[in-house]
């Protein structure tokens, strides 16, 4: 890095921020990964107090500038005019405020007097790729306890810092997005980052919340051997790690202590073992066995204390996190904020057309995100997308960053009666005027279905809304598809979440809608929970003329399979539903309900239907599958 006196020249590869000075002052940034419009947001921060996402969102690589005069060196702190090469007009921070983002000023290319101050965040050096730097995102893994340092809320209260236990065989596989920390190297210039040395001061920012790791006095006076150990002697305070919202809090500053012999001015390797020293209390970060979630049957949140005495075993491994994982978290975080804003508008009845279009596009992007199709140039229809292996880490992000929670808020907000009647009724979704919102509901349910595919923890989370999803069955918003996928071959969820009330609701919906997918699920439910209505009546029989006849609606209706096949071919919807149901009952014979179905689908009936050339080929194939199960 060349210099002239105290001046720092810029070179290709340097990372800089651009600060607008004029009628509007603030850093040039985007609104995030979901909304990538460039703006200046004065309230987000200034040169003395940079924005929270400064090191990842606010910085740009140094592309061309119109300088004081052509050929001059560019120096950190220079005020320059930026002219995009394809616009021919200087970049201008206007006084125009975005209607959908109050406080954000539009950036455009027009003749203006806006100047941009260059602030150097990171010098480009070829030999610091494997060095811990400001802006790096890491996990802190306690080597002896084999637990990640994590921040999360508990019982909807404030954020807690803790070492999280895991039931996994390999502790390092428990990679929660709530255990990601962004490194900040403390400098005199708050806009400056850089490489970290052993004698540097550091802050650790929780990536998901923007809060900072800090320590404060632990006022819990409960007698505890571990707490006495942290105290050292009776005159000392007991400290524990906490979260603070602002980087200006001196309690957020730490030092790193090497576990091997190192000089203070040596660079900190990116994958190091370190002990953490809290600066203003002069204490060392210390693991404990004190549970935060002590009311739980199996506590997993262990308090992290600070002790006056340094112990060798209290070391953390710094585990680097890939840029892809950081970007995924940023996307999920930004998506949740947008969905939260949209659900809030729906609750107030203020859902405008622009928001509707924007949330529709965002929901499509979330589907592609889970399916790993976001970079596919030929994106398929999101509702037709078949995913064999969803990305598990991204499925987890949808739950951990509250996207699933926001989906349910969107699905219920318009139909909730606050006293003046709901904005919309489910029955009205069939009206073409409400087709756009019906499409939004279908996209929400598609995301819910993809998020739980082959992922038990998400299945348990979604099942909490089972009663709500039931109410949206039969309105063509894919609620029944989601429920069927959730409960299929999932005995534990059936036993835990399906009660007599859910069964009664299912039965009433079946009678109302005659929807085959609902009946298949109902059959599963009746087998797993004690039958509420007595024995099932015969559903299928073979008449004397050797034709197979189906009975439904408590025996009040009946048709032969051939009649149903003919009616379905002629577009009779009810016949198609009954045929779909019969095929579904035969295919694999619904092993959860096999004991109930076997008396009605005996071997003679199966062989008869297999041989009937008047039946649709897919129904005959279903009977072939059923026949194979008998043979086994």
C-alpha cells in the first residue's frame, strides 16, 4: 500500500464506502438482498456511527471516478463526483423519499452537486486471505464443552447468550444460523475495518439480530457452586455474557488470547483457538453448567459466565463461515422483514397493489431458494416445481428466521375479524377479483410443504398450526396438499396433533367437498385415533353381474366403477373425485389404514378390476400395486 505522508492512496481491490455530502447526507447502500434499490438513508448512520450492516451492505469495490483533475491519485477522504459510464450524468442523492420506505432517499443519475466522500474500509493485501478480518463471519465453538456460542430469545423474552447443547452425534454438525457472529476490528476511525492482530480489540456482532456480544453483572443470587467459582472471592461481582444493541457500548469490546506462543503484532489466523477476555471487567469468558431454560425437561441453554482467572480449557475454535451461508442468512432475514411488513398491512386492511405484486415475486423467490433454483435461467412455475432433495440448511433458515411464522400470518390476516368483519372471506377466493390473493395463499402453502419435506423439526413446527390449516381446506389454496404431505406416514404427528375435534372437522369437510385427498387423510386419521363414529360401512361390493359398485354418502349414493370411469371421462366432477379416491385407496393400500381397508378390497375384487379393460389404465395400475402388496 503506497502512501504520501499521512495520505492513503486507493488501489484496485480496496473495499470502500461512499458517503453523500450535500443537501442529503448518508452512506450509499441497497435496501437489502430482497429489495436491491440503491438509496441513501440518513437515519441509518453517519461517519461517526456507521450503519449496522456497514461491512457487508454499505461497502463497494473501488469500478471509475471523475477526480479533481484527470490523472490525480485518489486518496482516502477525497470528495469525488461519481459518473456511471453508461449514464453520462453524475450520481445524485435526491431529496425524494421512497413512499414504501420512509427515510430512504432515492439515488439517481442527474446533473447535481452531490459529492461522495471515500472512506476506506479494507486495504487489499494478497497475503491476508487466511487472516481474521473485520467483516468476517464466524462461529465460536467451545472446544471442551463442544457447543456453539449462540444468541436466541427464550419464551418470547429478551435475547440470551448461551452455549447450546445438541443431540447430534457430531456436535459440529449443529449449525444454527443463530450462532453466526460478524467480527469487527476496533479502530479509531469507526468506518475502518482491517486485519486483526493479537493485540487488536474486537467486537462480535450477532448476524441475525445485529446485537453485540457484551458482559455485565449477573444479578442472579441463586446459590450455585459454579457461580462461586466465577466470583473468585466474596468481594468480586459475577459477570455473564449478554446482548447489547449498540456498538458504542464499551461493554462490547473483547481481546483475543492465543493458545500458542504468539507476538502481539502477529496477525490472527482465521482458524484459530482463542480465549476471550472482556476488556472493561478484566475477566475471561467461562463456560458453566447453569441452565437458562431450567424449566424445560431437557435444558439445552447453558449460561456463559466471566471469571477473573484464565483457564486453558476455556478456549473457542474460530470456525470460518462461507460467503454463501452468510448471503443465505441475509436473504432469509430480509425476506422475513418484508413479509412481516406485508402481514402488518394485511392486518390493517392496507394491502396495496404494489405490495401484492412484490410479495408474490418474493414468495416465488423463496420457493426457488429452498429448491436451489434461484440461479436457474429457466425457472419453472413455482407451483409445479417438484423437488427431490430440498436444501436442508435453507429449510432450517425458514424456521429459524421466522419466515414460516410470517407465512401463517399472511394466510390468516385477511380472514380475521377484528370487530368490523374480515377484509375477505375464504368463500370469496373463488371470485376472479380475488385471484391474485388466492395465488399468494397457494404460494404460501407451497413453501410450507417444501419446508417440511423430509425434515422432522419443521414438520413439528408446522403441525402447531394444524387446526388453522384445516379451516382452509376445500378452497383450492393447497391446504389439503400440505396437510396430506405433512401427515403421510408420520405416525408421531398423528398421535400428537390429531384429536377428536380434528377428526370431526375432517368428516364434515369430506361430506361437504367430496375431495379425495381429504378422504385419504381421514382414513389414516381414523386408524390412528379411536374411531369416533363406529365401524365403517361397506364401501365396495361386487354385484351379481360381476360389476364393481362403490357406495358413498352413508350408502345413499352408489355407482359402478365403469359408470364412474365413463362419467369422469365426460367431465362429471363428482365421478372424477370418487374415482380418484378409489384409486388412492388401492395404490399401496394406505398402509396406515390397511387393516380397515383390507375387508373392502379383497383379492377377488382386485383381480376383477385389474382385468377390466373398460377402466382407466391408472386405476388398473393402482390395483396392480395393491395386488403386489397382497402377494408380499
